[in-house]
C-alpha cells in the first residue's frame, strides 16, 4: 500500500525559504506511470495546487507561485522535495504531498493517495 | 487559470437524505478528442488528508460507497450523496485537470441537519 509522509520544519521565519520533503513508501517514485505533487491548505481556506514533478525531473508549477517554487526528486531515496522562497504569513498552511495519476497527456491529473499533511507556520 | 466555483458553501442535510453539491468551471473541462470530463471530487475530513472519491467526473474510485455519484459535463458538475450517513460529514472539493494549472473549488461543507 503506497504511503506518503511529509517532513520538515513547522516554523519558518518571514523572507526565508520553506523546505519540505515527502518520503514515499510501498512503491517506487521512479514509476513511469505517475507524477508527484504538492498541495497546500491555508487555515480556514481551500486547497491550492503548488506543483508536480515526474521522476525524470520534469516539473509543472502553479503560475501564481512559479517564481518562488522549486520541486525536486531524489529517486535514490524515494523522495521528492519542495522549496518555497521568500515566505510570508500568507504561506502559512498545511502542506500535503500526493501521488498524481496522470491523464494520457501526462502533465495533469488527479491526486491519490495523499500524505497526512504538515502544518508550516510563517512567523518571526 | 480555470476557476472552479462550488455551491453551496455549506449544506445541512438530514441523515438518510440526499446531498447535492455543485461545481462550475469557468471554461469547459470536456476534452473533445476522448469525450472525457477532466474533473475529480475529494472528501476531506478534519485531521485527515483529502480522499479521492471520483475522477473523470463520474468514475467512482475503488472502495468508495455507491451512495456517492458524480455527474455533469462541460462546465457544470454535481456530486450526489444519495443517503447521507454520519461518516459523510466533511468538506467536499472538486478539481479540474483539463489545464496543466490544476485548480480546486472552494469546498462545500456537508453537515447533519
């Protein structure tokens, strides 16, 4: 059974870089069948897609976050990671990682399963 | 970006009654080459990650009870819970995957009346 687990600091200072890692177990991140994604949920708000990555390193980002986001993959560790730079209080959210099941076009799809999520608070 | 608008924001429903959640996209998510609607539905309970219920607008994920059904095409979609159970209390989200810039609806909170 595929499982995903987010890890990283729960508190980040304004203007610094948020860094999270998602560890995948029960399956290989190098599967050609899937993408991997990050989604966040600010307190009291809805879900926002941050970006997705293929095991080859191809990435797709939310246009509204593209200038600050980097997603990378480490196939040797079965992990993928998120870096979000120049954070502000608006970046406070629960961050989820998830497997993306792609359409035939590969670059887009739906998410299943999801990690439990990790709360990241941006505060000095 | 394709904007997804859900209604209502909150939906009180009596146990055993039908719950109907609407999702409207700002442009069609029907892909003409394969006649598929690029839309998914999720259930999100407090303290848990979102759970996939339906994809391709109407295909139920394995293990999802058949009281959940999805319908609609083009820009207008519906998630129906035919007979609300206590464990169905949650926020429900739609998501389009027609555009590479994936977007979610704002959510509909289903509660017991």
